[in-house]
């Protein structure tokens, strides 16, 4: 297969990365996409950076084994833990990762109070510290880990009363401090955006970085002459989960994202197999 026609591999701890896959498919409909959700190890956000790094390296190996021309780490937590190390370990591989979108938030903020919601592990990584140093000089940043939110989203609780109570508990104090920008720094969180919008009201601008990440994918592929060619749509998305296929599939049905058939992936002795 010519290099341009090779797939782009995406991964996340579960369904979160589908918010990124959606944006990539809309921007680049000719690209072949592979998606892996590591539901056997979800949530990543409560694990050590070392553990997440080791999962991410094994997933990268498995996706490269499928001939991927680029790896998109469609998970803020895995990007925080592993992006730098993976780039060093695979210097010839193109990686795109998630970075908390503090730059646009700081630029747009009038109140100069910006909120970031993410997993606990994302706030612990070097990546967050570097983003803070680069872009948060003139703003106050309210950092809010949201333990339990990824689990609720994976359970399909996108609009439930209990998810709303959790979100109110985190967001209302941030609103009281004058936040006017809210960065979604976990790829699962766009799936509860309607609820977040209801709680935050029209004054708060919500920033989901997925479209910017899709643009970055396009830019990089174009620079390297790797954009898929042809006139028709790409072949169907291939997806795997290391968790329960039925649970994963029924959740995908519920989301406003592309549909695809899901296959079983297996972990064995620290290596991932994607049949
Ligand atoms: N979607 C992942 C992220 O972007 C969720 C991590 C988790 O499993 O806790 O951070």
C-alpha cells in the first residue's frame, strides 16, 4: 500500500477519543482511520504516569504494526504522560497529541479568569506545567480535576441528574470566581458539553480542542506529502476495544460520532494485540 493510503491510528482509554476522530473525519474524509479504546485500563486519569506511558507505548507498537502513517494520541492524559517519551522512542513516527488549549482561552478571556477541567494525571504531567508557563502569564487559571466524570460518561450518563450534580459541584465555584473561558482538557468531556453549557450559561466560552487537532493533523500530513488521495470516501473506520464489545458498541450508537464495527483487542504480558 502506498504511504499516503495508510491509516491514521487513534487511541484513548475509552470512547473519549471519538470526539477527536469525529473532527478528523469531518476535516479529512478521505483518510482511513483506526481507533483503539483501552477500556480494560480505564480510567487512565487515576493511574500513575509511568503506567499510562507503558500502555501508550504498547498501543503505539500495535497501531504501527497495522501500518499507520501517523499516531494521534486522542487522550489528554496519555499525551501528558507519554507524548514526549514516545516521540523520543519513535523518532521517525508522526505523533499528534492533545494539549490543554490554554492559549486561545487566555487570548479570548476578558475577565482574565480561565478554567481548565481535566483528569488528575493530566494536571500532574510536565506538559501541563509547560503550557501554563507558556500561555498563562496574564490570566488566573482555575485547575479542576474531575474524578468520576470519565466513568459516568463511559456509563452513558451524559445527561443524568447525578452527572449534573457532579459538574455543578466543580463548575459553580469556578463561575463564582469570574471564569469566562472553560478549557475541556479531557477528550471525554465534549460528550457532556450540553450539560456544561447549561450550567455555565452564555457568558462562558467553552473550548474543545478537537477541531484544532484535526487541523494540525492535516497540516502535518500535507507538509510530509502524506495526505490520502482519491475521490471517494475512505474505507470504513476500524475499531477495537480491550473492554466489553457490547458496552462499547452501544455507547458509540448513543454518541453523535461516526459509527463503525468494533473488534476485541487483547492485552498479554504488557503487549497489545489488534486482530
Ligand atoms: N479521554 C481521556 C483524556 O483525555 C480520559 C482519561 C481517563 O481515562 O481517565 O484525558
